[in-house]
């Protein structure tokens, strides 16, 4: 889906093409939802990047990574006397994006690990507060983002050159369940004879 194995991809913000319209068909798995993004993704691919879409109404909030859901990880250390680090799994709330079983599964695993899981509007500028970010979906599971380039604002949001520890752990946790290497505590897998 994204070239190569589990590694980081660079995304470029596109404000001139909307993948899906509010109250449109973006929440359904139909071919037209993917075709509408080609005008933005093809030029991004030609530059070795992928496309980050903002909401179609305001062009202010993160909507999707090409045709995949977006995940952001925020970490905040609580007080100097404690070593408790609160980890927040953040994903967009939007009426124009496809509900993702992969994202839902990753949110469940994140809760199992004690992470705070939040689904809400995410301003593009919040990328500065994230330690990790990724695209997620059926084909890629998780594709970490190393940086997001916003050419109109002449801004680059640097995340990590390598997949971060939290998303790497979630990636392997889901893959291990899918391949039967760890117990499926949520009854997601079914053996077919």
C-alpha cells in the first residue's frame, strides 16, 4: 500500500483537493471516494510523498492520509516527582471519512495498554505537539509519518525519522493477533474450515 515495509513516509498537505465532502459518500467504501483523491495523490507520489487531506469545509482540521485514517500520539509527563507518562491516541472525528476497522482495533489495543483514546477535530498545528503520527488502514495497518510538509504555510512538522515505539508496539500487537502469535482476547479472529 505504501512502498516497502514498516517505515516512515513523508506527507504533504493539500488544500486544493477534497477527498470527500461533508455529508457526501466519504463514510462508505465506494470507488469514487478513492478516485476523487487522485488529483492530489498523484503529484505527491511523483515527489516521493503522500497526501494529507484537511477537512473540506474549513481546511483547518486533519481528515485523512490519502485514503487511510490518521493517528497522532501525544505524550505528557505528569510532574517532576513522578515518572508517569500519559499517552494519548488521537484520531479525527469527521463526517467525511471512512470508519476504519483497523483504527477501531488499534484504539481498543491502545485502551488495553492504558492509553487515553480521543476522537475529535485535530487542528493541523497540533502536529507540533505529537511525538508520533501515522496513517492506518486495512492494507498498511500502520504507516508511520516522518514529517508533514505544508507548502502554503512554508512549514514542516518533523515527527521521527524512524517508526516510534508506541506505534511500533501497536502495529506488532495487532499483527500478532492477526497471525495467531498472541491470544485474541477480543474474539476478532475466526477459524474457517
